[in-house]
């Protein structure tokens, strides 16, 4: 995609069960109520203590979304628009952007994460044409590791942070 072709408002990704759109302030409350200690167990961050604290986080997303460098897609059910989580496409304009995801607790275990990551990776593979994607995941997070493996991901490294050790998968461009 050429630099001048970037139109934030027009990006919508649909899959069989999901609609993914770039985050806006209107999504903040729906996301905030879905963030729990259980879903942040394998995240580098803790749940925000208040909607105001979350506002400090999401406000930092707006400029990078606008310029296309760091994208946060809100995952909603196609059937009823219920907020199910968030997919990140970080360093989006690089040759190997980083994917990340969290899905609300009561929506886990039925393939929503796989469907959401695959939808974003397919869209980005065509629209942004990266060589690959990196997908860091906690070693103990078996469900997220399966997402990467089902998309052809292979382990290419590891990372460590205060909460957990992670492996880094490299997922190929899905259009090549």
C-alpha cells in the first residue's frame, strides 16, 4: 500500500464470525470492562484500575493508528457487535510487523483468537505486503502458541520479561 493510500476510517475486516475495525474512543468502555487479571496473565501489562487509567493507554494509540504505524483492531461478534477483544499489529509498516491478541475470558476456547489473528494477518499480507509477522507468546500460553503454529509459524527466538518467558514465532506472509 502506498503511503498516500492510507485511509483509517475505511478499514474493516470481516471473517465468518467477526468484524474487526480500528480502535476509536467509542470502543474504550467496551474494552475496559473485558480486561481482567486472567486475560493479562500472559501480557506484559496489568489491567487498568479505572476507565480514566485506561484512557491514558488508549489515547497513546490514536496517533499511531492515524499514521498507520501501529494498529489496534477491536474484535466484535458479527452477529451482535459484542466486544470480544483486541488484535494489535505493531510496527505495521515494517517488513515483519508484530501481532498480538487478547480475547475476553468468556469468549475463549472456541477459535475466536485464531479467527481474529488469521483475519488480520490475511488483510495485512495483502494490504501492507510484509515479508512475515512476529508473534511473541508466553511459553505457557498453549492456546496462543497453537494460533501461531496453525498459521505456519516457527519459533525464531525468545524473550524474557518480569511476568513470563516468551517464545517468538515467525509467521509467513499468508498471500505468498
